[in-house]
C-alpha cells in the first residue's frame, strides 16, 4: 500500500518515537524504498517529534532536555535503582546494561552504549533529546505518579507508548508539533495530512491532521479523538493499508 502511494507521488513520512536509525531499520525494505523516494535521504519525524529531518536530509527542527532536568532524572533513577536510557539523535546511552536495555535491539533501535558517569560524559557534552525509564508496569506507574507530583509541566512532558516505559521529553514537544514543522518545510497544508496512529503519543497528531485515523488495535482514547477507526495491525490488509486505500488512493 505504501509503495502504491509513493508511485503516485504521495509522500509517506514516518512519525515515530523511535530514532531515525531505528525507524528505518524497522521498515526493512520499505525503508530503502523511502530513501530512494527522497533521493537517498532518511526523512521523517523522530523521537516523539523532537528531531525532524527534511527532504534534503538536514535537521529542520530540534528540541532537547535541559541539563538541570536531566541531572534530576539521573539522580532519581540511581536512587530507585531504575534502568534508564538517553536518546541523543541516532545514539542511545545507558549507565547499566541488562535485559531491559537488551530489548532495545528487538525494536530495531541502536544498541545502548554504556558509559560510567552521565554527568561527566553525556550531560553538557551531548544533545539529549529524551530519557526513558524502563521497568515493570507497576514500577512505571509509580515513576509516573512521582513525576506528575514533583516535576512541573513547564519543565517536562511525559509520554507513554508502552505500559512499562515512561518517556521524559522537553515541554511542549509532540509528534504532532514535529509533523507540523515538516508540513511547513514541505509546503503542505493541515488539510492535506492523513495521519495514522494507535497510542497516547499520537493524540496531538491525529487531532491536528486533516484526516486522523486510529488503528483498530489502538487505545480507546485514541479511538475517541480520531476521525475514523481503521483495521488493526494484525489484520490483512493492515490498518495502515486500510487507511491508505480509503483516503490516499492506494491500490493493492
């Protein structure tokens, strides 16, 4: 379905919480097709909209966490013996390696690089786009409750794409805002956007799009705000294919 719309000259732009490297690796051969469509560049909205690459492959928008907030999160993670990772563009860093950090590669993300001390090696030395705490569902709920009580909304945004992972983003960041920046760059209007999503991190994007489609297997709150609910990931054709056929003229 994606190849069908690309053949018609319709842009297909990944918008994801993954890194650019992880997103394109997840797409497999389709990722190679996208690179050919964009003249060899890996275009898209990545890391929950925190970094956006335009048609020429250059960064057209970027947001990073403050050093002060990063230090506080690292301190809390150590005190609670939590596993955390920091995304710095296409690289991921951690202070300890375990079965949780090993899981990143199953999502096609780069393997986290272990460092001995975040304060001296990462904070102030690298642009940190987001931090993720990895753990159990119960532990993640506890961390979220702490964060909502202790961290002002003006300093951080919390996002959950999975129940056992909590993401800390710069305030005001979202995939929806990143998509807006891409549309401005590419010369498209809001009404020309078809967005497809299934999770909490898709809400702003779906609400803002000209047509917002929720995957059939998506969260109930995503279904509530979407314009349409399409097939699920596991259906044949999939929800993405269903949406592209109904609203973008895909043929398959």
